[in-house]
C-alpha cells in the first residue's frame, strides 16, 4: 500500500498574499463588469437621446421651415445645405443627417451624391403633431446604424417630410470600446495596488508572528500544553480582572478544584486565600507566599506579573505543593537531632557513670544513690515538659539534643514555665523554626563555653497563640559589647574568627521573611537575652 505524500506546508506570507490577491481580483473584476454594463447602458441611452435631440432640433429649426416653404428644390437645397453642413461639422457624435421631403426625395444628405435621390429606407408613420419617432436600429447606405426620426411640419401644421439623424454602429462600438478599455485599465490599476498592499500586509503579519508559520505556532502550542499538563507545579494564569485564563491539572489538584471553570470565574472567588490583586496593581513579583488550601496542606505560591509594552495585562501564579516535602524534612530534622541527642546523651551518660563508679569505689554509696536520684529527676522533669508542651516533633527533638549538649558542657538547660508550642496556633515550617532556635541556642552555649566562671544557665521559652509565636533565649555568657550589638545580624560578622558569622544573619533573614522581629539585650560578663516574635500571616 503506497504511502500518502505529506501536504506541503504553506507559508503564511504566501497564503495571505495569494488569498488577498484572489479576493481583490474577484471583487475588482466583478465591480468592473457591473460598471461596464451600467456604463454601456447609460452611454447607449445618452447617444439615443442625443440623436433624438439633434433630429428634433433640425426639424424645428427656422432654416428647415423656410427651405420647405420654398417649393423649388434647388432653392431649398441652397437654403438648407450650408446650415446642415455647418451643423454636421460641429456635431462629433452624428455621422449622417438626412432630410427627406413628403414626396420621398432627399432634400439633403451628408453624402452630397444622395441629394435629390429617392429615399428607399424605412419611412415612419407619424401621428398628427408628433415630431420624433423613437430611436431604432437599421441599415442604410453608410452601413449598420442607429436612427432617430423627426417630422417636419409647415407653418399651417401640414406634414412636409422628416429629418433623419444617424450614428453608425461602428462609431457607437468604438465609444463603448473606449469606455471598456478605461474601466479595464482602472481595474488593472486597482489589482496592482491590491498586490502591493497585500504584500505589505503579509510582511507585517509575518513580522507580528515573529517570523513563525501557523504550523509552528500550532506545534508550539501543543508542546506547551503537554509540558504544562505534565508539570508537578501548578500553573495558573489570570487576566487583569483576576479572571482565570489557564489552569493546568496540577493546579486543580493542589487547590482541590473539581468543578469545570470558565473565563468568567475569578480565582479569588474560587480560592479566597489566593489573591493576586497586589501583583496586578503594583506589578511587583511575590515569591514563596505560603497558602493553606486545607488544614494539612502547605503550598508555596509565586506571583509574577505579565506585561505587554510595560502595561500589566495579567499575572502568572506558580504553585508548589510542599506538604510531603515539609513532612519529610520534619522527619529528617527530628531524626538528625535525635541522633545528636543520643550522641550527647552517650557522652553525658559515660561521665555520670564515672562519677557514680568513683563514689562507689570510695564507699560513699549513699552519695552515689542520691546523685543518681538527683540527675534522674532533673532529666525526666525536663524531658517530660518538652514532650508535653512542644507539639512539633522537630523542635522537641532539637531541645532534647541541645539539653544533652548543655549537660556535657556543664550548662544548666531549662524550659521556662508556661512554655507551649501548639501546631494549631501557628503554621510555620518546622525546618525554619529549627534553624532559628538551633542557631540562637548554639550562640548562647558558645558564649557560655568561653566563660570560665559560674553560673552557666541557659533558659528558653516558647509561647504561641493563634497566628503568633514568641521565642526567648536567656544565657549567662560573656555578653555582647554595645558596639557589636548593631552588627551581629550582618552577614559574615563574627568575633570568633574567619568563616563564621552566618548563623544570626540566617536567623534574621528567616524572621524578616515571616514578618517577625528580633531584639537583643546584653550586658558584658552578665549575659544576653534574645526575643523573637513570629507570625504566619504577614511578610512572605
């Protein structure tokens, strides 16, 4: 079975040019034909009317009347001929003038040889008082022609003869032919102008299409559609009025939209928590806007304005579902800090075993028993408070790990009374909370580790209410000088040497991301207190 040959791709420029030329040609030819027909009819009517007017004017002229009043033929000829010869020369559209008497003898004829000869053509029958017979076609000595007859009456009203005004058909055809040629020249000119304009228009359209052909645009659209529908990220496009233009399958799934939407729907009406008014009005890009399509979902949205010649015509929203990712990070963070906790606990446990072993070897069993009871009570109380009041597993694991590290460094680690972190109050990512709290605790322990004298106390408080959180960390470290307090959040600033000084910068960046605030109070050789306020409603 033979394969069918593929159809050649027609270039848009050639297609537009060909279509416009054909359309212009058809319209021009149609108009030209109609115009020619109307012109021929109008010209024929005008020539016939001219024949009638000439015939009637001659028949009613005083010269003809005087000539016919004279009964002598030769005298009549000398009266009529000069007048009619002069008249004939002045009339360009009249080929023959003939005057025939009532006796059928030609009193005058443009061809002088036919004067005083018998008229053998059609003799019209005039009604009494009628001057002109309608124009007819006939054949005479000069050939095929159009004729107009006009009766001649004497002063008493008696019929004396008639006037015949003639125009040869060959001359009529020549006039009509010239009119047709003029129309055809105009039509050709119009078609030529149409070709030039069509060529210009096709080039302009091709330029507007950026040089691409329609087949290319069709293929690009198909590829674009397939790519957008296969993405894991949700893609949502709206116009300047927030009406939906496009939404891929991933966006429907992320936003839990099951119904069919049209261009009449506004995205803010379908998803009240998703609004692009700020981007549409200001033209600013917004990144990593946290959305909660449902209580358990974490979605980041990027808003990007769409502009045409510096005018905003819509906006694009890119949605990234981070629910599973966030849970995985929380699990990984929890595992990491649990590992750190176990490692630190192992060191601390070995040290405590050495103390117990030494007391037993010294025979101080009562002191050994009291020591075991004391450290067990302290550890169980702190761990119980952390597990009971800190509902975020990653943050709880972090505090337990830092407690173990503090014990190893001989730092007293405590959780402030009333501390409570409820996940129902605030929906901040656990990974960011761990970064903020972990860096502040590390800085506090580093500061106390550099201090030789006691006491070494580290106290942390975490308090939440709907959409807000306060974190306070107090230490008894060496403190921060007043000059350095304004610089500790700068990237790269550190009093500990090179390649340090990024921890507090990261903390401050995350706090600003969530529209929060951080304050520091410090006194040299007394300690430092950091207070952090966070919210999940602003700033991102």
